[in-house]
């Protein structure tokens, strides 16, 4: 079934695991979590690496247009 279906899970914004000085959680606009599964995609693995607090990207960034281009390619959208 995954050959014919694409599952896309994304978060709006990243958050570190700890709390800030005000007792809340900071938001990290520079990194977020996205998962693609199925859709005939042949690659698997982790892309992009963040620092331990997920505050900044340290290796292999993927831009939003490329992420959506992958979705379009997997679903047959030109």
C-alpha cells in the first residue's frame, strides 16, 4: 500500500526538549521535523543534522521548496 500512498508528517516549528527561564518552551523557527514514507520513494534515512538542542542546522540543510518538490515528484505532480 505504501507504494501507492505517500505519508507526510510535518511540524509547524521546532522546540528544544528543555524549558526556558520563563517556564515555557522556546520555538526554533530555523529547524522543524518532517517525515516522508511510501510514495515509491527509494531513499531512506535522516537528512539534515541539528545541534543537540535543535536550535540550528549544522549539516546538510534541506530547503522548503526542495521538500515540497520531493512530495510533488512522488505524487506525480509536475
